């Protein structure tokens, strides 16, 4: 029986809107092996990651991070997390949180303690743990009683660094090591508009406002691009390693009488996908009747209000970008629901 046809057009419009480049977000989808009913169990994470005004903490609102500064066992409401992630400087006020004292006997994990003792070998992990535990150390609530959060774009405009951290050393990595993830897909939605500059058509140098805007956005755009490519490479290395082990095992089975079995990677033969959605994926000329050419989307303003036709066009192109993405097509081709 041929696999069922998958189409985003059958998904409710509210969900398609979430995947539209009108939103700048990142979603993680993983297929668990441990569903008690033995049915595919998909879980969705949306990265909401604000930036601390003090320049120290870049939290992602998952339970492990919230417990660094909230009372143990408490939670942070999602709307407040979104508000913190959207508190754009000069336009919206920062969201302020109180850093609570930890109960007697509270200790950091052994893994994080080892990271704090490994400065020279792994500075990235060291600073991740060090910055986080400034708030959770015994005197953290005294030395840092308040946390003021602003737009996460100041630290990570697309939220992928948070998922990178979870993939490398935290929640997602733990699930992989335990063999709990069968399929892992990251959907990165980057709404950056690449409107062609016209300053190189004039003899006079750009004005102060133009220079200021470029100064504030160029490094951020480059950082976002490199973050996406770095994560793709990280996932690509895992895929290559799995393929190499599989090829080596086949050679051993063909040529060795003892049939030695190579130990598999943690997580086994996991399927991985990185779905990168950006306006750059749209051809210059209209690729479909309901989709306009790339320049149309690149020239749309960044604003809290768009006319209905522009908003609808963005929602529509979000679905088209997802359906046409090679990794998403590979996912649909490899995933066979029971």
C-alpha cells in the first residue's frame, strides 16, 4: 500500500501560521520510542529564549532553566515567557523576575560541577554552566536578586543556540543517550528580509541612521546564518558517523568469520532532519500561482501590523516553504505511521 499523502494544506490555518516566516521561531519535533501505546509519539518544543539585560543569562524556558531562578517545583506561564522573548529594546519594557533562594542542601549536578572544573578543555560548556549558576549558587539570590529579560534576538535571534545546547549537553542529549528518540527534526523559521541595499548606487556615503541600522543588524544576521549552518554540520556529522558504522559493519559481515559487532552510537540509528525555512529559498520568479517571487517578501516591513493580504501571503508561503524543503520531504518519505 503506498504511503498516505502528506500535505500541509490539510493542517489548520492557525498551525500553518505558526510555521510562516511572519514568525521568527524554532520548533523541535522528536519521535519518541517510549510511547506506552506503541504508537508514534511526537513532541513539539518552541524555543522562547529571552536575553538577560545584565548580559549573563540566556535562558530557554524549559523546566531545567526555570528552576535556576524560580522556586523548585514552580513554573513560568507561557504568555509571560513570550512577553519576555518579545521585549524589544526602547519599544517595550523588560520583563523583571525575582531570583528566589534555593532550599538548604541544593547542589548542582555532578555533570555541571565537572564542567566548572574543565575551563581549559571546554570553555563553551564552562561558561554555559558558570553563567547559569550565578543565579543558583548559595548567595545567588543575594548577589543577583533580580533578572531583567529583553528580546531574545539580542542574544540569539532565531533561538537555535538554545536547542544546540540541549542537543549537545542537556535535555535532548539525555534522551538520545537513553535511546528515547527515534526521529529528530528541527524546523528553523527565519523571517529575515534581505532587501537589496541601494547605498552603492549613490556617490555620497550613507547617513547616520543607515549606518546605525547596519551596525545593529549585520553582525546579528551573520551570527544567525552561522548558527544554522553550525547546527546543520553537527547533525550532518551524526548522520555521516551512523552511515560509516553501518558500512563498516557490512564489510565485517562480508569478510570476517567471527562476525564482530561494532558498538553503535548512543541513540542507535536515529533519523535526523534540519528544516531551514527562509525567504532565500523562494525563487526570484513566482514558483506557484499562490506564491509570489522572493523580492515581494523581502520588501515587506518589520511591523506589528500588516494588511490582511500581506499576512495571508506570508502564511501561505510558510506552508509552501515547508512542503518544498528537501529535509521535510525526506522526513515524509521515511516516516511511515502505523
